[in-house]
C-alpha cells in the first residue's frame, strides 16, 4: 500500500477554543514558531536546541496558523501532535497516526485544560 503524501494544509475547527480555530499551512523545520520561541525565552531554554529536540514532524515540518502565531507540531518526546495557541501554550494534544499529519477526528484529541471539548481537523495532502 502506498504511503499517503505529506499534509500541506490543516484546518482546525474548535468552537470551545476559537484562538486555535482556522487554517494552518506547512512550514519548514528551520523556521521556528514565534510563540514557541517566546515560551522558550520566558523559561530560559535555548530556542534552537529545544526546537530540535521536540519537533519530530515529517522532515521537520510543522503548521502555522495563517492569521496569528498558533501552531501545530509533532512532539518527538511524547509521540503526540500538539496544537498550541498564539501564546505558545498547549491547548490540545492527540496521539500520532503518523509524524506526517495528525488525526482529524475529535475523539483522538484531548484538551490540555482537562475539559471535554476537542477539535476536529481537516487534513489537506499534497498531490502525489
């Protein structure tokens, strides 16, 4: 069976957390999310070292929200996808179907705040 192509765009639907709802586009490993960098600086962590340790997406890809600094990435340490808000703090996380793209169904995601709300994702893949 042929492996699915990598995702190029993800749309997040999260009525309970509108700050993470919206369209996200793939970004290269070398481009570090601004909100991630801000959290690292606030905590005294080396931005580059921390990003290289955590970012485990396919070829280092991650996804940036088109309207602000929210982002999605595959966390190599815990093996889960994270949706972080524009402040860089985690909002949702879910198990990895693959480091190529997160799972779309809401039952796969957990709210970091312990709530029962969960997002649904639409995954758009590159044409093979």
